[in-house]
C-alpha cells in the first residue's frame, strides 16, 4: 500500500514511484520496497501522545459537523485503532473518557448541544479541528480569555501571553529557578511593566500549566521581539541561574510563539475579542521570527529575514525604521551601516517591492 495509490475500495489498481537518487539507492529501494515484506500497520489514533479531544473534534468534522452521540461513538468504536486494541485483548473506546472529553469541549464552546440532542461543532470548534494546534491548546487559550478585562482590546503583549497557554509552548524548555522568590515575583511584574493585563496573568494556571514558566517564556518572547541585545536578554532571563547562556532556548521559544500566534489571534477573534492595533498583530509573526521591536514591523514585512537582527537594530540605532527612510538615504551611508553586500541586497528588495 503506497499512499493514495493503495486506497482499497476506491480503485482496483494504482501506480507509485520511488525516486531513488540518493538514500535509498536504486538497489536498496528495489529490495526494501518492491521485493520487501511490508511492515505491520499500527494505528496511532489511540496512542498515548494522541490528544483524544482533537480526535473527537476532527471525527465530528468528518461526520458533517452535527451528529447524535451514538453516531459519533459508532464511528470511534469502528476505527482501526479500536479493532487493533480489541484484537490484542483490550477493550473498545473508553465511553467514560469520551463523556468527559465531550463536556470539556462543550465548556470550551467548541461544541454545542442543539434542542434535538445533536452535537454540533461551533465556529471555534471547526477552526480547532482544522488548525495545526492541538484542541487542548484551543480550549486552554479560550479558557484563559475569561480573565481579560471586559471591553478592553488586547495588545500584542497580551497576545504573546495568551500563546504561552498552548500545549505547544508548554513543551518548550526554558530554565526556571523555581526555588527563587525573586524569580517567582520577577516575571509577572515584568509582564505588567511591558503592558500585559494583570488579570490575564492570574489565569496562567489554565490546563495545569506552570504559571512561572509560562510568564518567563512570555517575557523571553517579548524581550526577543524588542531592541534589546541578546546578551542583555540572556542576563535578564538567567540572572537567578548559574548558567546564563540561553540564546538557543530564547530563540526557540520566540519561534514557537511565532508558529502559534496567528491561530491564537483567530481564537480571540472568534470569541469576539478585539485588538488595539491590528497592523501590529499582522506583523508580529515576522518580528518574533527575526527578533524586532514594533517600530521595525512594517520594514520587516518588506525585507523579511533577508537581513539579520543585528542589521535591523543597526538601522534603528541610526533612526532608520521605514522603507522610505532607506530609499532616501545616500548609498554611502547605507553601506556604512550594513556593509556593501547587504546594502545592495536591501536596495534590490525595496526596488522590486515598488514594481
């Protein structure tokens, strides 16, 4: 069975190709794939790493988005994973667990129960089923939104804090001195100083996450998306720990925050939450990728990662933060700031952007 060429019940025969120009080489490909014995098929539908709420929601989407509970259970009970489990002496779908997961999805407003008893996927639930986030991430962010100040638009700082409540960010390591009282007090206060809503920080426990760790990761992402040099970021984040080298983990946290930030913003919009500066939110992913402050967001949207964080910050240190300022800058000054090769590249990119 090879991909869609092997979908039994859809076609009698199919064709597949192996492009064996490297690893495996042609001889290995022929022996292993054409003449070899197929490996046993193992379903990951019920693996320990699989989020059951994600599976339930995606199953409902496949069923059309609105079904009776019995119909949902029938689909789950007839999946290959359950058949494999029963064949090995196990039991079928955990109906008690199913009920608990359904209640969690209902409470998070990803599902609704109609007067007829139908389970119906909400707009937020459909997004959760189709997005790259785990459903638990959607439910946790949705739950954290209960703590925002009613009627107050969210800032980019609030959005980065919300992103830390996802499963994806909880999995990112960043050292924390848990026994240090200074560390425990530092990050909530730092986030408030950066502009985060204090009420939002009171909910960082949602989903069983560690508030201190989430707050510190939010600060790491915010420091990286600023004009602060990396050495200063490391010093601020690691001052209560013996090892103060953390550039890699800081960049990784910022990158993972970038990965989920658009989805978290969509969750907010579906829940009726507004943003103070929509253009800043649109530029936030690029800024988190490169490590840039708000002033450079528009320029980064044009130049992207073609120049380094250091190059961007060198421009900002000279008071240059827009494409128009660069266009009006004498070439010798731009070369002085960026070097000949990078200055030439920037000119080309800005000229092509005007065409």
